[in-house]
């Protein structure tokens, strides 16, 4: 399953790279010949999306490396680190869009061409489909960096919607409203900053090993009771590394059994949990005696 998830995430990233490259070219040409800075701003974001998708791809491939002496928990923590860089790309692109929008608002220019709306309509549809597909894959593979890549598609769709509204206003109201699409691009940059925070916060929680896996802990504790010899569970800690989880679990057993029997129960519990929950990379079991205060 791990290999399947990793391969699926990598294939999804290739999809993002190809899509963003194509759209950056289409938007850039349409914006230049259609007198729309909102479309050019869209092209700028798609260009940064290409580089961020490449970073996601490199991160996913690096995360596949097995655990070694220097990285006993594997290399999965590269994922949230890559997510931080992806967020930085988003913030930079939003800043560029905002700056250029303000410059264009202050500079007289022509009304955008009406045919740019058809281009934007197709882009919005494609980016929303891309977002839904990539976010679905991020949930299936449990990849935080892939989730960040998905939000790149959603933020792209948002900037395109803003551009569509701005160009429509400029075309409908005519003279005096030429800068409507620039204002739309400026508003879109704010949405991108907000989405950047939504991406950044979960990645920070992952890198800091925050206690955010209550549902998974409940499932682990319930399944543990199905293992013969396990009377109850006490502490359970979860940390996410890449697309997998490492579990520290305290299991309570009969205090009168031998060390050998307690050892065997721990191994059965570990094997059972890893068999039942394929997103677990490793389980560390600590045996507690039932009649000793904890």
C-alpha cells in the first residue's frame, strides 16, 4: 500500500506540472493579446505553481527513501518542509500580483478583449476539476505536500474567477472601468494569502507533532482490545511522517504473566494494528501490569 500511495502521489504531481505549464502559456498569451492584467497575473501564479509542483515531486521522491541510521523514522518529514516552501511560493506570487495590480490601477490602459472571458471560463472549469482530483488523491495518499499542491489549483481557480468578474465589469460599464480586472487581481492576491495560511497551519502541526489525531487514537484503542491478552490501553501518541504514522502505545496486561508472555502479546498487538491499519509505519508497544498503579 505504501508503494502504491507514493506512486499515486507522484503521478498526481506530474499531472499538476503538465497542467500548470499549459495554462501558464495560455493565460500569458491571452492576457497579452487580450489587454488583461488579471490574466497575466493568473499566468504568473501558474508559473510559480510549476516550480512548486516540481518541489512537491522532489519531496515525494525523497520521502520514499527507507529509514537509515541517521533517519530512524524515515525521510517523510521532508513533506511538511516542502509544504512550507510551496506556501512561500504562494505568498511571493500573491505579492507580485498585488504589486503589479496596484501599478496597473495607476496606469491608464485599454479595456480587456471580450474573448478573454471564454478563455477564463475554460480555465476556471479545468482548475476546479484539477483541484478536486488532486485533493482527492491527497486524502487517499495522506500527503500534506500534495494537499498544498491541490490548493494551488484552487487558488488559481479563485484568481481566474476574480479576473472573470473584473473583465465582465470592465466590458459592461466601459470607459472609466478599465481597471476593474486589476482590482480583481488585487482581491485575488488576498485570497491566495489566506489560502497560504490554511495550507501552512496543518503542515506546522505535522512538523511539531501536535496532538491532532483523536479519531485515529480512538480507533487504535478499540482495535487493541481485540488482541487476546490486552486488557486495556493507556497512553497513545501518534506522529505523522510523510504519508505514514508512527504509534507509541501503552497496553495493560495481566500483572501475573511472564515477561515472555507480555513480550508475545506486544508483538501480536503490533502485528495486528499494522495489518488492520495500512497507514501505520511502526508501532512501539509499552507493556503495563494491570494491578500496579500507573
